C-alpha cells in the first residue's frame, strides 16, 4: 500500500499543477480565440454581402488598443503586474524552502531557494521595465 501511495503522490502533485495553472490559462485563451473567430466571421460575411468595411474597423481589429485586445497585456502597468506576480512566485518558493527546512532538516532548501531566484529576478526586471516605461510620454 505504501508503495502505491509513493507512486500516486507525485502524480497528484503534477495533476494539481495542471488543474490550477494550465487549464485556466487554456480556457481563457480558448474563449478569447472563439470570440475573435466570431468577429472575423462577421467581417467575412460583411464583405461577402457587399457591405463596406471601414478602414477604422480593420485597424481596430489589429490594434493592441482595440476592444478585442486584452487591456491587461498592454503598457507599463502590465509589466509591473507581471513583475509583482513573478516576485510573489519567488517568495512562495522561498517560503516553501524554509518550511521544508524546518520540517525535514533542510535537504531540499538550497535548490528550492536557488530556483526561486529565476522568477524573482525576472520579476524584478519586469518591474524595472514597467517603471522606466511609465515615465515616457504617450504618443
């Protein structure tokens, strides 16, 4: 029984990562893609029926500032948001490392805290880029 549990626990951990991270990201991108597909179908039908499609409408489809673009993915505030999330992930990994140190004696603490440096430094880079771009005037 213990051998079966030692096989299931790592699989359950990977399954939880998939359930918590991968599936919500996939769902959001899937529904966003479906919305865009419906919009393109509408434009195609307009062209087929001979209705004029204005250049402003076509420009709005490809513009990052359009209604169909994700406003959270554009600009310096998006960089700062990504950076704060990455720093939060790094802090969570460090917290897990310290918890493992006190629970098990520290066998996995060093590698876990070392691997937390990657999202931490990437997050710091995003925050710096966001702050540097925030001071630029909008054209």
